[in-house]
């Protein structure tokens, strides 16, 4: 079986505090006595005000008055492991490159849960094992295994961060997670690849989420409760 790493790498918490420069974002405005309006923009800069608080500078959305203030708005962006949402107040400003909106967070960003299974950001040893069958030898096969760090886990699957070539999308694999010294292994399928600054994230869907479902669910909920306390 694949040797699991004993010192997992750090997860990508930076993407959860604010969107990256030049990243596309959505700004949802809530005008008085009107339906919410979602506008598309992009991040021009991430600044800090005099008090050290983060300020996200964005393009004024096309077709909307850039001189208006809005005190009830929401900034939404995606990053490799999910989607983030943060309430903000908007203010017009000018920079050397033109007119901008300054978005000042009014509360902490939160992750949005949009999957069938509740998930949590974790850092656990993990691995994938799979077999490649050569086209010229349908009866043969080459076994592969890669160890990495589980950064996102739910009953239904996980995201494994690795530094080498991952198994192809749609490949059948064996997913392995180490939890408190116990090795949880189960059949799975590769569903996506996510390019990351220090490697690649491999999205994995478990074939039978019920196999270790109770153990993983308890772990995920305990992790989320601990995060909220902190």
C-alpha cells in the first residue's frame, strides 16, 4: 500500500481571506425596496486601510453608476477548493488606472456549501492508487500510486493535493485517507483536476459514500465545530 506522508502540507487559506488580483468576482447589491442585483467585475488590487483592514479594489461594474455608495452588498468569488462569500460596503474611489470601487468587508468571509454532502477543510495524509491498462496489452496493467494531502473531505469524496502527474479524469482509483492512525480505503473515481500554485488538486468521488460515511461525517462535523469555536 502507498506510504502516506507524515507531515501534510498547509492548505490554501489565503484564497479564503480575499480573492486573487485579476480574479473574476460577483458583487450583489440590495437596493432598498428592489430585488437584489448581481454584477460581474474583477479584482484590481487588494489593499489595507489605515487600520490594517483588507479592502478589495474592483472595476466598477459595467452599466452601473460608479459614484454610488452601497452599504448592503455581497462579494462572491471562487477558489480551487470552493466558493467564498463576504458581506461588504462599497465606496467609489480613483486610482492611477481610473475609477474603482472599494469593497470593505463588514464580516468574515464564509464558505458556501453547494454539494450533496457537507464538507470541511482539513489537512490529512492521503493517497490514490490506480491501474493503467496499455492499449496494446488489454490483459496487462501498470499499477500507480501517489501520496498527497487531503485538503477537503466529505462523505462523498475529497480533494487531494499532489505535486506530480495525477491519474486522468474519469479513471477508477482507490482513495486512501488516514484518520487518527486508521487507514480508510475505498473505491473512487477521478472527477476533476484543479491547477494550484504548488501542484494540482485532484477531485475524487467515492463509489459508495456509505462505506466509511459515519466515520467521515463525524470527523467533518467535529472539524467544523472546532473551526467555528476558533
